[in-house]
């Protein structure tokens, strides 16, 4: 038969418990208490309980004897048979309202607790196993779940099958001692509330109770399973490649690029900005629509009305300049046209609306048909353009520019008249916004089915046209509703607003837009001018990606030095914060100078290098 010191040595080697394994012996009447055993009432001048003395043995290394005269816990006294159960105990009163809803349920709980017969034993004797001067009935090991698992595996080494234990969540001293002794089987112990409160058992601890006559079998099981490769500390599988945070991986990618082992795609740079990280340089693109068509020899009307020519022109533009973002974008009149408005084309400027369907009679709103994205006017052609761009699969970020609900409403009604409506008939504004917002949801759903990025342009939501209060009352609620609609589909939404927008930066961000493209401040008084890019960086604090804002009006006529200076302004203002994409303040004019576009891209690629930005 194994001795206590050898058993302790083996347990320490295979299990490595944080506290001493505890030898437990129940003394029968007439069996002497060892002289060196501490007695709580005599030596501590305090009464104690089963879980307390077990805890002192495993933490302090003391041998303690606990008799009825040393005991304070009526539940522990009853379980060990140091006194007879009282009617208060058997009635279920001690459980009722604490552990069970009723006395009847409490009676069943008390009856389920294993107990020694009153008077069968008179003393609980505990000691660290390695220094116990007695043969234990039971050894209790407090351990982590993984350590208890190893003991369970050891118990089944010879027998196989499963180990059965039962749990009551209370009076675990009964399970540790009485159940183990009566069943003559190892027990997995779930420490009870009292053990945690008074025995100081920690949240990470469980226990395992071993009848002494099973100890040799347990030790043999530990040896056998250890030899089989089941060990504690648990062997960790380490032959894997870790998936680190994206920002960490960006550093590795940057090193690989520097060594020629990898390259950044245009899309990689944009993705890094959205992850609030950094690639090799600031991502850059000019906002381009009809310019791609005129560059390809098309008229503005051809570009806006022939999706096949439009996508060919856009891909030729991409091949020429290789921007980091390429757009499915023709004009901002197609949605209003789908509601019945008339579009006017020009050879020099972007298409406009010359016939407003509600311009003369707002009562027509009640009968205004909802456009079908797959059937009405130029909408199907734009979806074809989106699909073609995705099929072309340029190595860039791709996005579609649709028109937002406020701008559609303004074009349907007439901007000047609608501004009067904001104070003459605000309910009409809300009714109209209801219609256009519902359309934008349907229209956006059709666009995102092509798997392209989604943007709603709102040029007329500018504070150059409406007041901040008007934005908050008539526009922001519908913007938030629109963003929430797509956010529920895990689709981020970009918006662009022309002109002065800094007074509503916080409002736009609060709507939930993932990206905000903004213009230059257009206040007439130079003394009031605000650098909107600097203000956005200050306000946004990384909550939304900023896009902007090299002056788009310079692309028809400017010097190389002027373009480079504007690029430097933007890079110096925002590049250090990431979450920034360098672009133009608005769509560049259809007849922009191709050489100026080249200057813009070259300056951005050179000056926007993060190696230079961070010195």
C-alpha cells in the first residue's frame, strides 16, 4: 500500500496543485486526537467549521482536529453526525427562500445530503498529506478544472467508462468526506457557497476527493495517462500560424513590400485606411464621373446614358491614372429623372434638372409613382454599370455614387421652392422625405446586390443652402434611418455633401455614416473661412473615415505648384491620423485638364508616403 509521503510526491509531480493535498480522517469515539493537532476552540479561541479547517490545512499546512465543541456550522455538524438533525433542518426551513422556493423543495435538498449517523464519529482530523501522522480515510485536492480533469482521467485509467458525481451547490463538505467514504469512489467536487465564503475557495478552483484505498490506483492512472501523452500542465498545440491584429500584420506587409516580396494593391491602401492603419502611402483618387467620358472622346450625354461606353471609359481612366478608388458614377440627375423630372445635358458641365415634377403642384406627391430600380429610366443602366465594374475587378476599392433622399427631394420639388417649404409647409417636407428615403432604401438594396460599395451624394444638404437646424430637423433623421437600414445588412454607407459642412460634422457622424466626403468651406467672408479637413480630423477622432479635399475647381486651370501645394495641405493636415483618403473637394469638372489630374496623382503618391509623413 502506498504511503502518504509517496502519494503526495506523486500528486505534486503529476498534478502540481497550488495548495497542499489534504489528508482527512474521521475519528470514532475512543480514537485519540494527535497531541500536535490544533483545536479551534482551545487554540484560536474561536469556533470553526469543516470547510475552514480544510482550508487552513491546505494553505497553512496545519493539522487541525474539529469536534462538536469546536464547531459552529449546523449544516456541517449534521452532515458529519456530530449531532442529530433537528426539526428545523428536516423541515426544509434552512433551504427555503435561499436555495429553494419552498420548504418542500428544501426537504428534498436536505434529504439528498449524505450524512454519517449521529455519534458514528466525533472528530474531523485534517492535515497536509505529506506530513499526516495518520492513515487518511479520504484525500481532498483543491485544483483547477484542468487538474481535476487529470485526476478524473487517472481514476478511469483501469476502469474506463465515466466517473459519476452529484452536485447540490451547498454542503460540499458532505460530498468531500461522507459521499466519498460511503460510496468508496472518487468524487468530483463543485465547491459550495459556504466553502467559497468561509473556506476562501476561489472562483477558479474545484476539488477532487479520493478514498484512501483508491489512492494507489489513482497514482498508477496518473503515471499511465502521463506516459500516454495526457499531462499537466496541459500540452498546448503550437504548430500553427497565428492570426494577429490587422495593424500588426500591416507592419509585416510593409516589410515584405520594402523587400520586394509583396506589393500593395490600390484596394489594400483603402482597406488600411478603413482599419485605421497605414499602408505605404495615403490612398488617393479624384472624384471622377463625366471626366472619364470626355477623356475617352465621349460627350457628357453619351457617358451618362450609355452604360457600356461609360464602364469602358471608366476602366480606361483607371488604366491611365491607377487611382486607389474607382467609381460607378455618371451624374446626380438620374434618380430625379426616374421620378419624372427632365434632364438637361451640356457639353461642358454636369447634367442638371430643368423640369421639376413637383415644381408647380406639390399635391402630385400623393400620386407620384415609386421608381423601379430594374425598370425605370436610367436606373437599370446604372446597375449594369455597377455590375460591369465589379466584373472588370480592378485591384482598387470600388464604389457606386447614388443620390441621397434630400437632394432627390430638392430636384423633384425645385430647390428654391423647397427652401420656402421648410417654414411654410414643414409637414410636406417630411412627407416628401418619406417617399425619397423609402426609394433610396430600395435603390441602395439593388446597388449593393452587385457587391459594390455604396455612397449617397447629398450636395444640397450643404449648410451653404440650409441651416444646421434644418439639417437636424429635415435631413438627419432620414439619413440615420437610411444608414441604419444598410448597417443592419452589414453595409457601410458613404456620403458627400458640398460646400460648408463643418457646423454639422457631429450630426453627420451621429447618423452613422462610415465615410464622409466633404468640400471646401464656401463662406464668402475670408475672415470666417474654416479649414474643413482640419476641423473634421478634430471632430471625428477616428469615428468616420474622411475623404477630401483638394480644390476640384483647380482641375481645369492651375499650375503644377498650386496642385502640389493643395495636396501637401491635405496630407499634412490628416495623414498622420489614418482613417483618411486624399481626394478632391467635389467631382472634378468634365473638361478637366488630364495633365492636372496627373499632377494631382503624382504629388499624392510622392508626398503622401507614410515614410515621409512620419519622418
